[in-house]
C-alpha cells in the first residue's frame, strides 16, 4: 500500500520505511523479492460477502507471499494469517488542525512562563530578602547612627517597598548606607535582573510558539464537542476497535461514525490528512502515522491521549516457515538499533524539531543556581552586619569599661526591640545623654 513514509514512488522507484526494512531483512536472510502494490489499496478487512480484501486477501489467495506494511496485528487477521514480531509500536490517537482547536488565552496567561512551584519559591525569596534587609538594617551601626527618634528608613514596610522596586527595575528609597545592607541589596538586584531576563525570554517563547493547552485532550473531549466532525479509515482496524469496545465513550464514537459513514469515513490516509487540513475534521487513526502527519505539516498536531496499544507486523501465510525467520530478523534489527535508525530517517522533520523545543513553564530546578546565589548573598550580608555590630561593641566597651560580649548583647536587644519604628540612640550604654 502506497503510504508516506512506508512506501512511496519516486523517480519510478519505490522507497520508504517498508522498502528499507524489506531490504535489510533480505540481506540478513539472503532472499530475493519483488514488490507488488496491492490492487485495491486496502490493508485487509472482511467484505460483506465474507471475503478478505486488501493485503490479507492477496496472501490468502496466494497472490503474495508476505505483506510488509503498517499492518496492524489484530485477532481477526491472526485467525487467517500469521504475523511476525511487530517492527513498530503504535496506538490510536486524534489528529487535529491547530487553528481548529484554538482557544482564548487564560485570564492569567502572564503567569504561564513560570510554574506554580517557581512562583511560590519567588514569593518566599522576596519575603526572606525583605526580612533580611529589615534585620540587617537594624543590626548595622551605619544604618543606626542618626539622631535620636529619627525614623528608621528601613522599616519592614519600606523594606518590602525596596524589594518590590528592584523587581520593577526602579530605584527605590531608602538608599542603603551600610556595607551589609548594600551586599543584600546588590545580590537582590542581581537576582531580579536574571529573573526578569528569564521571564521575558520564556514569555516571548510562549507567545511566538503559540503553545497552549488543546481543548481536545482525550476521546471524551472529542465526543462532547460539536465543532469538529471526526472519523477514521473505512474498514480499518481502528474502526473495528471502536465497534468491539465495551467502553461507553468508544461506543459513542463508533455509533457516530457508523451513522455518518458515508460522510466521515475516508478511503485513504492521504485523504484523511487533507480533510483535517482543509475542514473542521478530526481524524482518528494510528498514532505513529499521525506523528508523521504532524511532522510533515506543522499546522497539524496529535492530541495527547493514545489508546489501544498495538503493533505493525509482517503478514505471512499460516504455518509459513518464513514467519519465525522474519520474527528473529526483526528482533535482531531492533537489538542492533537499525529499526530506530529507520524510524529517525523517515520521521525526522523541522516540525518534529519544533516539537522537541516546545515551550514549557520554567521549573525551580532551572533557577536553582540563582536561588543559591541569593541565599549566599543574604548569609553574607547578615555576617557582615554582625561583624559591624561586633566592631562597634568592641569600641564602646573600651569607653564604659564593660566586656565586649555584654555590650554586643545590649546592642542586639536595643536594635531588635521594635518601638513605633523609632530609632534607638546609638549612645554607648552608661554614657549620659547631652
């Protein structure tokens, strides 16, 4: 059966995945072959007269020895022919046109560049940094050397405002004077610049890629909607899968296709792809073939859900000695990586590369180094503030004849006592006020 990329005609010669597979098997098993395209273009199903059509029919009538094609291994076919080990694994998926499934962007779409975990981490980092600013500004003597009762510029609210201003790349007051506060401010500025660069880059990628959640994710979504018609290949294993399924959703899909078979069922895969591209139509078929269609046509996409795992096998006559030989050869090709090579050769495209680069929200792991840098900066700022306060306590202890440790504790208590955000006098303990 001529179907891209399995069997195609180019310059009067046949080429494709199945042709390359057949050549590899012939080289391994040392046999010659002559390729014949099936007359009716069908893979094989039971006709109303009870006879098999397509490839299966030709094998039963002795018109072909083996059938190499994307031929799904089913119980009905296995009853009349033999299959080798599957050379490709697939399932049943939904092929859609991207613009036919478009939807309005969410109201809070601007939050999409970062994941929920990342936003939570950023909020925690913001609050922690502002708290450290407030604490360090109280500990550092350079931020507490103003006259008595002057307002403390780095109140907690002002610290929150300072952090928010940095996030917006705006200069915010108060301006830090102490080295310890400047260390924290500098590392926070570095953090916000890198963070905004990552946000803008990811948001730009999101808008340019057009990636958004498909409204049709599952077969249940397909049944519930009314915008798109849907169908499959007439007489294909996919059609009979839904016919024989006991799943209520699958039964609804079968009843829909059966009642409208003249309108929604297609004869060839090429017709199905063309119809998806040109009308409001969703095609239900082999997921691996749909991946190829999405690779060839960048405006097509396959819905995430895949059901009915099955494989493509080579069909032979029952009790044929070639069945086991071909099965072993297929397994050897898989173990050697040749099947993966053929898959990559015939499925590779620029659309698949875009799919690999598909946008996704930025996770916390991607910003791990940035968060670590911020944590180190905060710790360094606190250490510098403690050193500054210790140095002041040492000088004060020389004037009042007290131990440096006691002066340090008194200074700590004075600074961590919050009283209407008023500054405490920086006079050394025991020294009278003027």
